[in-house]
C-alpha cells in the first residue's frame, strides 16, 4: 500500500489496472530516515494531520509517518459518509483548525458496523502515538483481518466497479476538461453514454455474481460507487 513518505493524498483509478484503486500523491513528498522529523507546513489542508498544524504553531518539534495514516483515515471517512470528519478548507485558518480539533467530536454513522467505526477512529486519533501508523498494524485490525493482502497486491481480487474506458471518470464539474480533451465532445456523446450504460449494467451483474467470493465478507459494500449519470 506504500503510505509512508507522502502528504496530500489523492485517489487515482488508472484504466490500465482495470478498476484496482491506487492511492498516490501528485504534489509534495518527504523522505524521512529513522528518527528524523518533518517540520514544513505542507499538504492538502483538509487532509493535514493535527500535529502538522501544531508544528506550524510551534507547539511540537515535528511530525512523522502517522500524518499519512491520518490522511488515509480522512479519505476513508469521506468515501463512507460523503463528507470529511472536520469541515476544514483551504481558507480555514490554523487557529480555527485547532479549535475544531479541540472542541468538535467526529460523528460516526450508526449504520456502520462497530469494527469499521473502530478502524476509522484508530486512524483519526488526534494523538499520533495512539494512531494506527504502520501497514502491519493496519493489517491486524479486525475489520480487515480476513483480507488476503497478497491477493490485493497481486490484483487477484475482482473489483466491484471497473470504470469505462470511453470517457473521463470524474465528477461532472469537470465536463469542461472533457470537452477540451475529446476530439468530438458533443455530437457522439449520446452514443457514448448509451454504450457506457450498457457496459455498466454488465459490470454490475458480474459484481453481484461475485459478491462474497472465497467465503470472505465483502468489506467494500460499505463504500458507495459514484454514479456519474445520477
């Protein structure tokens, strides 16, 4: 999974990997040796860990790999609930962020199973010493204990959703980008959408048939698939 050594987590679903999701960084990376701490105030603001803000306020000497796992926790929470645990934006001041961390309590949906809530909570501990901060610790959590990570890394587990290769797979607000990239963006759009809907129906049917494969619980069922048309 390779979380160590980057900040500003973003998600990239590549056509070449046929629906397998990779977490990667498009901007700033920091390489740390054992015992070394980072001190810069850098990253994508809504995903920055509390200790990074504290460091910017001269309230801590530095930070290390746990900041990446905080960002991972924010991403998981956002995918599950459709919003982030704290309403932090690029324009939010550091003092406002500090107040949020000290006064606001993160809401965990009552429909989430307890083991899923516990995993997200352990990724979002304000104290980095209590936070899940290694792949080994993550693998041991009860929510993912039955996941065969060798199969995950080998891409042997069939994705529940495979994005279409016929168009950009992004939020509709990026339609302008599609019009710039596509050679014929408008007059063939209806035909492309019809073809896409047909393929999506086939993919969903295949996904239903493969639910619960290998007798393992499908932990991904708690995450909603983004439907571009709806």
